[in-house]
């Protein structure tokens, strides 16, 4: 095999395909990047049985062929090469990479031992790339990082008619975002869902954020259900998480009259300051009143902090404890000048009712309602 390729194009392609590979893989063969040179140019792919990434780029192919080379090493080399075309050829010594005066000889991994890259042939639809990337950023952080409960480490994608919903929860909070879905002429009224690992989805959001549309396809069955995200010359597939995602939608309240509206940036800055004296797992005490929202934190070594922020309250005064980091993440996700914090009610008198955080375009005008964040308060001991 022998080909010539633009350095920047090749470096970006290698970086893309290795991004989803784990730092340490129990099977050395899965650390490789598969490179196929043919009439269509170069196809680069990586796969670790959970996720795959594939892209096709232009190249001058002198001799077609297929090689498998260590992905992260190739990525590191490609990113540091001089500004000149790259030539890659295979001979008895291994894989020879030449770029300007730089020359590398890399070991060739056995192509025949590499698993087949998944092919997706199921139903698909389109979503706007920028909205999908924003939705992922607004939701994925609420997924659990504890692998003890795998279903909570994913983001549930639900297609219903012309709408795609993204939902994530770690038991203490729920994030929900809805965006338009174009199922095309073959659109079905039957709802479709897929539980995608949050880490994979976050990489998809970063990779495809600036494209036009992203094609999302569902495929497979049984233990090998997969989802594919494609835009331009790039495709990412992910094995779905098996299990039943909890029915968290029913937790969102129908009535939202009792609420406070506050400037998002002002509240976030105040929370960051006051939380400095808190122990890591301690809640921050909030009092939402007619004059604004006040925060009170007591930490170790007699440290204490208080601060108030202007706010508009509809309903009675409320005092509750909230995890400051969880609240900050919700304020970052609303992406609006103001945030509306709604105090919900519960049929269980012995259980604290969650608060609902939604965007607000002004003090008097609500947001579009496509993003919702539900946060469970903490018990205050004083």
C-alpha cells in the first residue's frame, strides 16, 4: 500500500477516529486505527466493541491496501509533523511515514484480527447539528458517573413524531431538552427510544457541533442494538445501554405558579462565592423571599458566608437546601439571561418537593420551554 495525503486533513481524521477509544484497552488490537486506501480515497476507522468512528478523506492512492496501526501514536505523530504532504507506504520493515524531512517507521498490527466495523441500515432522521450539540451539553452532565447502575450513565433519546427528546438523571436531578426531528417521508408515528452512553454522546456533540444536519439512525436488535450519528464524511456508532430507563417525565409538575425569577449570571456568581466555605457534600441554604434570594453557608473552622441577589417571587417565602454544584450546572444549561425556579408540590408530606429550573427571557416573560431541569433539595439540619 502507498498513498499521499494532506497533512492537516490526515491529522484531523486520525484525531477524530481515536477520540472515542479508551485510554487503556484490555485488547491491544483495539488500540489500532484501520486505514483502507482505495478508489474513494482513505477510510479511517476505530472500534472498541462499544463505539466506533469512521471517516473518509481525499488522498492520492498509488497502491491500494489496508493497514492497522496504533491509533494514539499515529495521532500524536500526525499532529506534530512539519507543514508538508504525508506519504505512507508499506514494506518489509513495517509502515513508513514520510513528511518533509521527518521519517517514522511504525509497526503493523494484524488486520485479520480486527473486528468488523458496525454497519447501520435502520430508520433514520435529521436534527440540526447546532441544536443537537446544545441539547447534549444541556442534558448529558446530569447523567450518573457511577457504573453500578449502567442505565443512569446514559442519555435517553426519544423520538415522537417531529420531536426528539434528550433525558438524563442520576436520581438527584433530571435534565430534559426537546429539539425538532425530521423523519422524512418514511417517518413513523411509533415512538423510538435509545439509551446512549453519555460520554459517547458528549463526543458526538463536540465533533458535529458546527455541521449542517446530523443523521441519526437506529439499527440492530437484541444485545447488539446500535445508534449511528453521521454528518458530512464522519460517522460515529454506539452500542446502546440495555435496561429500562426510569420514567422520570412524570416527575415534572403540571402546575408552576409558585416561583422565583432571578438573573442567571448574578445568582451563579453569588453561589460560587458563598459555596467556597462549604464542606464538599454540604447543601447551600437558600431563602427565596419578596426582597430577593439570600444564601447562607457555614463551613469548617467557623467559616461563614452570606449573600443576597435580587429576585422576583410569586407566592410564599421558601427556605430550602440545594447542592450548589448541581444548581450551578443547571444555571449554565438554561442559556438565558434569567432563570425561573419553580417550587413544586408533592403528595408525600414527608418528602421534600423538587425545584424546577427553566429559561426565562425576562423577569415577566418565560422561555420557550424546551429545556427543563428538576433538582431534589437536600435536608437542612438547622
